[in-house]
């Protein structure tokens, strides 16, 4: 009896304190589980372990083998041992069955051949469609914008002509502008180079303007008149006689030029004799009579424009009462006297 009592007392002391067994990490749930507290009693009286609850992240069992191996996997996880091979394969097959199959690759239509050019064209079309928000290739707005601008400019010219008292109807002015552009493609009204009322006067007398254009083309056959007259439309306001006289004077002043029409096309303001004389005198003074001004201008046609951009003054040309111009320094070397030539050569070392 004493031996039995001593054995029971020792068992009570050994099992009176609770033992905490930490469960290992669950391979199915992927997170740490709470420790389970197990109270020991007398030998042979331990209650059976509770049934393992399935993890919320574990894939559902779809086959009989998977359903049978699920408790085995939970028990092995509780005991800290590795999963059985059958349980691991069943778990992997269940997870693979739960995932949706990948979509099949696109199959090109039969009879279609794919080349490098076709691929690049398709990529460019897709990029253009994406850039335009899926609405197809981007539209070119030039035609519509140009048409709207022409209508706006024509309306402004008609209104300015009405205020200026131009004897022409709005329809006649519109037809005149269309006639001028058809006669000289690229010759469009520019309100920055000529007032709107003056454009109305030109459009109201389109046949006379056409004769002036033909006259200028006769004197300057190699000149781009559309570009030149767009920059200098004031020439068309002159009478045919004055325009012919000015064209002859310009040709005479540029008689030494190799290609006068190229020079006039680079600087259309030189179509005015007064402006051309002023430029020739100024360039002559810049180079101290040592270089021919026409050769300088032909070598650098943008010289006049750069001088205007930097506000460099040009030599004046005076207008007489009879409508002619006086340029005291024009052809100075030919007109200078003997004492002027002596001073230039002695003191200024000029030819």
C-alpha cells in the first residue's frame, strides 16, 4: 500500500504543472499557430487530441485521395515531422487543380504571312490608335485649320474694305482673292505685310493685278513671285508704268550680279529701287570701298536681314519732287573728284 501511495504522489507532483508544447509552423496555412496547452493526468487517462481544423488558405480537396491524406498532413505538421510523399503529391495536385489554365496562344489566320514590314506597320498603327485613344490614326488638322484661317482673313478683308469705301461687293472680293491665288499658287493674303483694306483693293481689281504679275514675271523670270509678293505685296499697288520703271532700274543696278533673281528671292525688299540703293551704299561703306557690294550680297544674302534684326541703320536715299531718288554716295568711286580720290588713297588707304 505504501508503494502504491508513493507512486501516485510522485505522478501527481510530476504532472501538477502544465506543459506547453509549441506547434511548428503550418506548411498549409503559412502562419504561426497558437500554442496548445496539454494537462497531464494519471497514466493512461490522456484525452484524445482534437481534430485538426482545415486552414482557410488550404486548397479544397477534390479527390478521394486528397481527402484521405489531409488528416495525415495535419497530424504530421502537429508532430513536427515531414509530410508523407503521398500527402505532398496530393496537396500539390489539389493546388494545381484549383488554378485556372493559362489562355492558349493566339493563332494567326490561315493564309496570312507575317513579314518585317507588315509587323512594323501593325505596330505603328497600334501606336497611333493608342495615342488617339483607340479612335484610329491621328487626323491631320492642317486642311481644316487653313480653311478656317482663310475664311477669317477674308471676312476681315471684306469688313475693312466696306469701312474704307472699296467699290466691290463681298462676293466680288472673295472671288478676286480666289482668282489671285489660282493665278499665283501660294500667294495668300498676309495682314502683317499689307493692310486689310489694301488687300480688298487688290481683290476688287483682280484682272489689273494679274497683268502686273505677268509684267514682273517678264522682268524676273527666275524669281519665285509667290514668295516675293507675299513678303512685298505693296508692289502691286503701283501703277503698271511705275512698276515697269522700277523693275528696269533694279535690273540695271544688279547688272553685275551672277544671279540677280536668286538675290531678290532671298531678300524681296530689294525689289524696291530705293531700298536696293540704300543697301548698296551701306555695304560699300561697311567694307571701306574695298569690296563690290553686289558680290558681298551674293555671297551672303542674309546679310540685310541680320542687319535689320540688330537695328543697324542704312544710308538714306532722298526723293526729289519729280519722284526720282538722289543717292549722293551711290557709285562714289566713279563720281569722286581728283582731290577726293587723293584723300581716300593717302589718308584712308582706300583704292
